């Protein structure tokens, strides 16, 4: 079976008191539940100015 790396950029809105790193880890956890997803990791977190 073939394997492919996908690189995604995801922009999220969150409350200031929420930890963006924790949200990213939760997204990875959810992705790993999908059929065929072997690995998901956070490559970086960048805050954006309004």
C-alpha cells in the first residue's frame, strides 16, 4: 500500500485563555482516529496578530 505525507495549514479561532498547543494536539488525536491515518503531529504553532 502506498503512503503519502500531507502538509496542512489550519487556522483556528479560540478564546484567549485556551492553549493553542493543546488544541493542536487534540486535532492530531482526532486525525489518528481516521481510517488510514498512520501518524499526525504538530510541526509548529504560530500566533497571528488581529
